[in-house]
C-alpha cells in the first residue's frame, strides 16, 4: 500500500465512520421541545458536528492503523481476497 492508497483508505473509513457516529445521541427539535419555525420537527436540536467529527477521527485512526498494519505486514495479500481467481498468474501479491 503506497501513500495514496493509505490516504484513500483513511478517507473512506472516516466517512463511513462519520455516518455511523452521526445518529448516536441524536435529539430532534421535537424531543427538545424547541421547534424552529420553518424547519421540520425531526431536525436536530443540536447537531454537535464538531464533536462528532473529533470522535470519528479518533475511531478512524485506530481502525486505519489496524487495517494498514495487517496490509503492510503481508498477513492478507491481494491473492487472499481474489475469490473469483481473476488475477493473472504473474500479478505480484502485494
């Protein structure tokens, strides 16, 4: 895995994790009892996007470190995930 692949892996993990973290401790305006005129009752009362982005980054760093370590160590190679045997015989395994 080169630097570009590592960065793409981090970005993908970050966005997937962010969308998993967003609904955690979600409180709608209806639940808070303060509906802003012109917004739906289900709109978030306090999105706390910055704190959720920080939590997402911490989780992503840990996940990325584990996945990158496994890939760089060679425990799992491209041949290991070639379930349909589409790789040519001369393809390097890393």
